[in-house]
C-alpha cells in the first residue's frame, strides 16, 4: 500500500482553478483567514449564518469533559424546520427540493412546500403511533422520497433515526433494532434494483421474530408500498404508510430541541465483530453539513442541481442527500436504482435529463465506468456539470483524471473529500475556486478543521512522512459517542493519543494511515485497523469471520481485504472446515455455501469474492493470525517474511494446496 502511495506522491499534475470559476465561487480565502484567527468564533458565525435558531446559543464549545463535546449547547433549534419550513417561509416553497427517479423510469419532482407538507403528515402519523422525543426509529427503505420524509419526520419530533442500508440482511437489521431498542420500523414491501423488485418487509418480519429474548421492542412496522410484491402481514403491528400518513393532518408545529438533542445513530464496522452505533446530535452536525455542502461543492442554491449518488443507508446519504442539501435549500436528484439499469449510460442520461450541475460519487463507481468505456457518457450532454466530488476511498490519479476529463469535460474542479461516519461531515478537501487540485490527494483540512499525522508515540511526522491521521481539535459534527458504550468510544478513538497531564489534548484517532507530501498536503493511505473498504463501504474482517465461523461446517476462518481494480478492496476468506465436513463436500460446494452464509448474516456487499478452503492458518507464537501473509496469497504475490510464524512451514502447506 505505501509503495503505491510513494509513487502517487510523485504525481506532478496540478489543476489550478480557472479565473471564471473563482470569480463566482462561494468559498473565498477569507474562510481560511477567519478560521485561522479564531476557530470557535468562526464556527459560531457559521452556525448563526447557516441555521435558524429558536433560542440563540451563547456558548460555542464545551470541552470540559473530553472526549464528550457539547457544541452550541444552550441553543435550541428544530432540524427538520431548518431543512424545510424556513425555506418555504422565505418564499422558496416552489423550488424543487427533490427530483426523484425510480429505476423503472417513474419519477416525481417535489417542491420544498410539498416536502414540508409530507414531512408534517408523517410527523403527525408517527406521533399518533406514540413516537416521542428520544425514541428510536429504524428505517429500512429503498432510495425513495419516503426515506427522506421518514428521516425528517423522526427528526422533527426530536426522536432518533437509525437507518439500516436496504442491502443489509435480516440478521444485521435484527442486531441494529435490538441494540437501539427501536420502537418503530419504517420499511417498504420492496424496492427496485437491477430491473427486479427486491423484498424488504420479509427481512423486517424475520428480524423481529428472531430478537434474542423472543420479545421485541418494536410496536409497529410502517410499510411503504413500492415494489408491489406480496408481503406477510401481522395485524395490529403492521400498518401501510398510505393508510396512516396520507390521512394525517398536514399541519405540524416543529418544537425546538436543544442543540445536543440526539439526531441519529448509524452503525458502522469497527475492529471487533459488533458494529458500533455512531451517535450524532443536532446543532453542530447540521452546521457542518450545511457549511461543507455549501463551500466544498460551491453551491448556488437558486441554480444548481446537486446529485449525491450515495444511499441514505450510509453516512454520505445522511449528510449529503438529506441534511446538507436540504438545510441549504438546494435542488437535488435522487435515483433509486443501479447505474447500469436498464443501460450502462443511465447516470449520464439522468444528468442530461435533470441538468445536474454537481455530482458527488465514489471512486469505485468511477473505476467501473472507466471499464465499461467512455462511449456511454459521451452519448449524453454532460455540459451542465461544473463541480465533481469523490468520497469513500482513495481515488487513484488515473480515475481522478478520467473523471475530470470524460465526465467533467476537462473543465470541472474535482474535490476529493475525506471524512467518516464518525466525523459526520467532510473534514479534508480542496475548495473549488481556491485550491490548486492535486489528483490523488485529499489535500487540506477545511477552514475550521485541524488535522495532523502522528507517529506511534504521538510525535508529528512532518512533511514528507507517513503515520496516523488524527483530528487535533473538536469539530461541530463530531460523533458524540457510541450508542450504549461510552467505554468503547473512549478506547477506540481517544485513548491512543491522550497526552498525559493535559486532559484537553486528547486527539481523535481516525483509524486511517496518511502521509504529508512536501507541501503538507494529506494523502490517505487507507485503514490501519482490521476494517476493509469494499466499494467505499466499511466492512470489518472480524465481523465476516464471525459470520463464517457461525456456520456449522467451519472450524476457523480468517478474512483479508485483497486489492481489487474496481471495488478498491475485495473480501477474501481462508477457511478451515471441521474434519467430517471436509470429507463430505467439495471445496466448491463449501465455498458456495459459505458465500451465501455471509450474504445472509451481513448482506450481499460482504459476500467474499473468493473463499479458500485450507487446512492451516498462519499464526504467530502468540496465536495472532498473520493477515499480511494471507493477503500475499489473495493478491497472488510471493509470500513475504514468515520467520515470526509459530510454524514456519504453514504457508507452504497453504500455497501447495491452492496451487
Ligand atoms: C475512507 C464515508 C481516502 C477512509 C464518508 C475512512 C477515504 C473511511 C476518503 C470512512 C477519501 C473516506 N480518501 N479514503 N476521500 N473518504 N475514506 O465511515 O478509510 O463509510 O476512514 O464514511 O472511508 O468510511 P465511512
């Protein structure tokens, strides 16, 4: 990994902003100056300018009990009101909030006035079902307008949403419902994907039926009709969205809540088997979403059409499909389906149809389009595009250049944005109109954000060197904790760099390796922990291993992320079968069975690309699996240094077997 980055660091191409772009750009160098002068005053200004507060805050940051930060704590606001009503009251009710396109080609354009009414109805319906401030609501929906409406309705009531990606399995949904004690689940019969309806409601049924202690906190399941597929029905528990929401009153007064009122929990993979429920709150989160969405994408809300291709099941969908764009009163596109359905030019067709001006997507998608060929984008008029963004994993310079040339017509700035579920919003990125772009580097912390790269003992590595990426000062959209597990929150992020004797010098450990080049620009090297990045999605090796060993034929399993041209990394597993099973079936049968097991336990995104059935795993004398050696095998390389293995012959046994 670091070899590739060494070669990337020799990337010499530079793309300074054009004077035309700079002339009208939203971001100006004054942002850096103001933030440099007084960081907290800068954030306070952003919070006041970008949001409407029912009660203005007087204190910007309370960091007396690190790492538990409180931002704008004595202020009060309603997040949904800020995303909806205030735009209508300001006279922008007729502006389109969402152009939605379903995969089969059906579409809806929803104005701010209409969206506000829909959310008011949904909030009334949820209130009638007993949802109150602080209650948890699980949302398991396809990319349909109701996903946004549901999230905002929950936020409007001061309740907490936990969106679970529709591609996750019933088992993943079960553990998330249970961890958060969700009272309500909002789902759909099914959604469209790759030309077919995929069911969702049945997964909710089995998730609830399999709650560990046999009872469930879920009182109701609210079902949107989308796929029109058959569903089972539990009378009294299950309700159709169109029955309860359509008939609900369309007036609803938004109650203001304190800035630190929890807004959502979003589960993400960590180093251990159990996903972490990352907790975000209201005022700080919304401030940074709005600030980054405006400045990083050069948003002109009156004229732009923004498109973030992420699913709302991921943090990118939370911050840049729902909260950032709507807080800023932007017009955006939401597309339900896959990029290649019904034809490989679907995205480009949509950009032409809606005149999309800002596109925000992941390197894995760009690399997949590079493979299919430029002839597809070239069939469509993409001249409306003026800013391109990338997120989720390092973007290699070749993909960056292709993106800019083929999609951006060689004109558009490309912003490579580094951030995480935990950071809530973008942290490191070029600013269009200001930064001279460097393909492959995420470049500079945003104004108001302080990051650094440290070595293992906490010393700054300085330009030209690599180490661990840290955030050195609290930021408004920082996670406020891990749901129900404050210890794990401290251990995971704040213990490594807790400088003794100075409690205020705790630094946030991001879990990514990074290098600073000679200009001090940041190059992200990828995760330094046991987290893989597959198609921009975080998966934990431990979680996949426990899915594998929970199958009765498996004795032991080790999972590694092997580099992959399209998906960045791919899941590769090494599995030892129980003795009897090893005789009873062929390796191919076992491989198929176990791939299905992972898809069922976690979701199709975690399905291993390859499973190698082996008889041994390489372990150190202390019993730790040496994944580095397995990665060599998975990537087809000569196996590296084996001298620290307990049994130095074991890699020969493995490679002989696989030959
Ligand atoms: C990776 C997604 C390189 C990184 C917003 C991080 C990136 C993890 C970039 C978070 C980028 C995200 N360049 N790597 N521009 N953006 N990552 O929580 O490893 O799903 O820690 O949040 O994705 O993934 P998450």
